[in-house]
C-alpha cells in the first residue's frame, strides 16, 4: 500500500497554515486532527503503523481517515501504489471563506515552503509588487483552496490574458479578480496542470467566436463585458453560428423594439432545446407542420377533375 501524501511542507518544526487549522477545526473531528498531527510528525507512513502508534481500532482509524480525505487534507493511498484524488467540496463564496491570514502566517509560509516562495516571486514578476492583502489572497489560493503553485501561475496568466483582451496590456488583473476566478476553477476541480490547460484551451476557443457574435448583435468591434461574455459563452457552448444569432437578434428587436440580452438568450435556448442551430433550421422551424398538410392538399387537388365525371 502506498504512503499517504500530506499537503504540508515539511521542515524540522511542524508548521500548520491557518487554512489547514481552519479546516481541521471546521471538520469537528478530534480523531482526524490527531491523525493529521501524527502524519505531520512522521511525514508519511503505512496505515497499519499509524494505527498501531495511535492505538486505535481499525474502525476508529478508518473514520478519521475518511474525515481527513473529506477535508481535502490528504490523499488516501490505494492498492497498487496509486493515489486517489482528495475529496473536495465546492468552496463557499470568497467573502465568507477566506481565512484571516496574518503577516506571521505569510512569513511562516515563505520560510517553510520554497514552492510558495517561488510562486510569489513569479507572480510579482508578472503583475508587479503585491501589497500585503494581495499576498494573503495568493496564500489563500495556495493554502486554503489547495491549488499547486504551477496551477496558480496558469491561473494568473489566464486572468492577465483576459484582462488584456478587454482593456489592453496596461491594466493587469488584480488579485481580487484572480481570486474570484480561482473559486470558479475550484468549483470546476481544476487542480491539475492538465485540467487547467484543457479548460484554458476550451475558453480560448469559445472566445474566438465572440467578435462574430458581437457583429451579429450590431454591437461593433468592442470587447464584450463580463456579463455579456456569459451569454456569448453559453451560445458558443450550445453550438450556434453567428448567422443564427443574427436571426435571434432580429426577432428580439422586432418584439421588444430594442435589443435585450435576456430575450435574445431565451430565443436561442428554445431553439437549442429543439435541436435547431443552423440558420436554415430555425427559419423552417414550422416546416414539419406545413409538410404534413401539403401532401393531403395536393392529393385533393389532383383528384378534383374526377368531380366532373361523377
């Protein structure tokens, strides 16, 4: 059986970050906290050795182990030396979930964790000098949400790319904006480089359709706002070409006397539910009903001459 993988940088002294302490406290399991401390002291160990040291029954050990996995603090070892991913719950909103990191928490992490120290240097090279609150937000992404350093750097670059598209290269993203996007990534479970990279490629592909959509909506060549992007991204995921969006635009203006995003979105959602996406499909939305009546009418017309011989 493989060793546990502890989400904690090891040094001579055991240092628990504020986010880890918070998870242990909120988890409400004293046994889980004790098992975590035992793991932290030993670094890694076989489950049987840990259970013997703690003098626990197999059931007590298994319950503590499940609690730690549910908190996302360890990876549970599995047969064959492979590790399963830690269980993660969707994070709460940033306003209520961010730990109150102190300056001592930050300094302790920088001293004990070379990976976080390197991440901070790279992020500051990208964004410029970070304020103390911004460094604490970066620590929250790393320590509380549990993103690896390389994934956070992908996140930072992704946010910088998006901000450049909207406002130009002179306005880098704020750590608040990066943190908000980080919660989106956490809900999507983008905790690996592979998952994050696949998501970035998918988002780039969607955004390539935005200029054509904006032109179809007669909104010019400006970049869409974040709220507008949510509509455009949904239409791209549904598979609508710009020509179909232009038809929905015309219907919206004819009905509302002006363009309204929710109304246009409602039209496209209805078409999507019916499996209609191409311009010729939506234009002939009622074609099947007409097609059913036409043959009957044609047959009557063809037989009308017989009345003269009745």
